[in-house]
């Protein structure tokens, strides 16, 4: 992650840790415009399914976040889920979304 600034490295690490802790398909972390961070994982219950990014955005919004500075998602998947991108864009049209592999290496940045 040498080309990321330290704050972006932090959210990649938080997303990676959340994923590892629960063995979820994805881990995500967001940083709001006040600098607060929120981490979450994929929710895959019979009656309730959301992406890790959606869960992290929901945590931020429910805590009063009015915008996002950056988002990181750690996944084995080669593409971000459309629902994840839409959740971020609903709150912030310009926040970069970093997609990292399980080792924490950023594979893609959506701006």
C-alpha cells in the first residue's frame, strides 16, 4: 500500500481486520468527513443480505455522518458489487473506493 496516504492505509487495515475476524466474504471501512471510521462485514442471513460497504455506510449514517472521505473494501472478488458503489455515491459523489485483496494490496481505485 505504498501509494496510499496513512489515513487510507488505516481504512484498508480496518476492512481487512473486520473480514478476518468474522471470516466474512468482504470487509469494509469508511472514513467520514469528520475523520471518524466505521468498519463492517458482509451480512448474509436468510432474511437480510447487504454488502460490507453497505453495512459500513449504514453505520456511518446512523452515527450522523453527512459525507464520506474514503472507502475501502477487502474481497476476493475481482469487481466491486454495484450495490456497494451506489451506497457510497448516495452519500458522497467523489469519495475514492479502494478495492483490496485479502493481503491488503489495493487492486483498484474507483473515483
